[in-house]
C-alpha cells in the first residue's frame, strides 16, 4: 500500500513551537510570556460593529476580494501611511489573516525550483508556504550584531539566478527588529537589479517605536515588485477575527484572488464589517496600545540590563530576543528548565529558525504586573545558573 | 519632549496608577526621575493634580453605604450665576461632587450616606431648604459597574493560549 499522507507534507517539519506548547499546557501554574498576540481585547466600538452586522443579518458571502468599502479604507490607509496608491478594485485583496496572504503570494509567484530568500529568525510559515508552493527556501541567518536587520552583503550572497522572492518580515517576530528607511534603501538596488519580487510582511507595522514605520513599497521602483501584506490582528488586537490583506500590482493581485476564491471564497463577513470601523475610527486605540507596549518594552529592557542579560534593543512588534549564550545550554534546554524550575514559559529562539539558537523570545503583550512577576522568576533562575 | 508633553505623559500614567513607583515610571516613560518629581510638585501647586485617591468598591466590604445622584434645578443669582448656591451645597461633608450641567437641570450632585434615611434627610432638610433650590430629583445608585474608567463588575482574565507563534 502506498503512504496515506503526501510525501511533501510528511517531510514538512512541524513548528518547533508546537512541541513546547504541549509541555506548557501540562503545567497549571505557569506564567507565560510566550504569546504572540496582544493582551488587549478588541476595542469595543469595533466589536460592536461586528455584532451589529450580525444583528442586521449580514451573514452572507462578500465578493471574493472582500467588501468594497473595506478595500477602499485599506487603500486610503496605505496611501496615508506610505504614500503609495493601490486601486481598491483590482489591487487589494482581503484575506484570512496575513497568513493566508503569505501562502497565496507564494503559490501565485512560484514555479518549481524557484528560490525564496527567507531571513531568519522569523515567523514560522514562510518556509512551509514556500515548500508547499514548490519553491526552494534559501535561508539567511541574520546576526545579532546587526540587530537582526538584513544586510546588503547577506542578501547578495543568497541571490542566485533562481531567486524569485525575498521575504521581508519587518517589524520582526520573534526578534522585534525593524528595518529603517536607510536599511531598506541599501538593499533596493540588489532587489531591482536581480529582478526579485518582495513579500513584505508588515503585520506589526503599527507597532514601531522609533520613527514611523517605512514600507519598502514606498521606495522608487518597488511598488511594482512587492506584495504588501498587513492585517488587523496586531494593530487593533483582532487576532481571533482572522482578517488580513494584501496589496499588489493588478497582475499579481488578480491571480492571488483567483486562488483565494477557490480555497476560501471570501474572508469572514462579520470581521470585514468590524474592520471597516477599525480603520475609520480606531486610530486612537492604536496609539494607546502602542504607547502601552512601548512602556513595557522600556521597562523590560531596563530589567534585563539590571540582570545583566544581554539583549539588543528592539524597536518593533512586542518581543524582545535576549541572548542566553552565557549559560552554555541550548535555547530548548533553557526554556524547558525555566519552565520546570520557575514555571515561566518563554519560547526558544530555535522555533523561528536554526540561527535562533542561543536566544529566547519573550513577549511583552502582558500587563506590567504580570511582567514583574515573571521577570522576578527569570532573575532567580539565571542567578542560580551563574 | 517639551514640558507640555512631559506633563501630559505623567498625568496619563498616574491618573489610573497613582501608586506607581516613580523610578519605574521614569523608565517606562523614558524620562528622568527628578523631572517627574519636579513636574508633579509643580502640578500639585498649580492645582492640576488635586489629590491621589483610592478607588474602593464598598459593596464588597461589610460597610453599609448608599450613594445618590441628585439633579437640582435652581435660580441663578445676579452677578454670580450658580456659584453661590453650588458653594452652599458642596460645603456639606456628605456631598461628594457637584457639577454644573446643561439640560433640564442646573446642578448634578453625588452624595454618600450610610442609609437611605440619612440621604433623604439631607435632601429634605438641607438641600431643598436652600432658598435658590427650586426642585430636585434623587436617584439612588443600585450598582456600580464601572467607575473612573475601571470596570468593577468583572475581573480581567487572560484567555489566550499559553504559547502561540
């Protein structure tokens, strides 16, 4: 008998985070700093619009690409924030989270053997999406000394004549790294000269603590070769609504919409109505949440400094990525022991790529009080190790 | 960061967290500790910071308290509007707050007492007896769901998965 499951799928490595989740879920009294989503509830006025849409009986499919009103709002938002225009009719697609957009982008662009450059550590889905779309992932191991920003020479070394896509995951999960305008400018020529397309995953763009986030689409020559991905999960604390979007030139967006039509039909209608409210009236919430995250970020960085735990200062998302190399154990060991001995859950850096070895991801999507208790325990733990 | 912005940041932070440790606040707001203390002192003197209060849910204690919200209609006085009558009312120790409002009534008062009787005595004997007071409507507060931006009815619970990518 032949194998039940397709070889491509069995060969796909399951996410390293899954294994850790299983250990944590057995511990009742663990404090977690391991969550990759906001601790805030979705602002009530946004939830209220979702509820209202249900009351009004708006329980049908929308058009494949999503509600026109919402696509209009998205087009306006991208224009206001990045100065780049997308035609809401042909160049904006509403997806089930940013994740779906990543998958669609890979499947729309890749032919067998095409290479996709994935800088790591980064979110867990770029490599599997590449593989399932028939592409070959080429990993760049980002370096702490560069604050995990992608360097031109690193990119240059990864480029071959098969390179089709560069994934640009900034602000970054799990490192919290950002790419500023200057950093982006330094890689643009390489991208254009080598005719590479960019999947720019900017789901954390609203959580940038230095200057305003700059998207690579805003740089000359990049709009026509970039798939801009964003969504509502992080900026508006809407993870469970599963709503994201992609903006791309018509030729690409059309094909992504075709795929989306066959596998999804359309993104959840309720969520789409709520998202219109988020874009129209949610800016204050975004600012408030960003300020709260920023306070926690500064607090955390200071605590690490006092503990003598080495950590570059991240300016994006809601993660810090301290180095645990001084303790002479693997990230996995460190996290497992921290969990068993002090009941604090953090995520091993290796869950986000092999070069995450020697680091752990700590999320600050938690209240200050929660962070304090957890940090107290981490401090005890590392003092015992030293 | 200019003085104005500094002050707003401090006020926003301590408005709901009066007991925050100042050295911790300095880190969180990216400011100097002495700066915060100086600004707070100045704002106290200027009457911008009027006090540091504790939000108590008395219903959860054995202490008996009754709170009422009273709308008052009164005649303004020549040259002084409602200031004089407001002052005559807010001087009573049991009166918690007095606001001048628009609409069908002129003043809105909240008052705390131990019993209904105590409050009704205040309304009939003290408040209505004021010459300028024409009429009032007393509403007893049955339950406080939210006060000073804080939800009292329900506690926050973290319902997220323990680990997510």
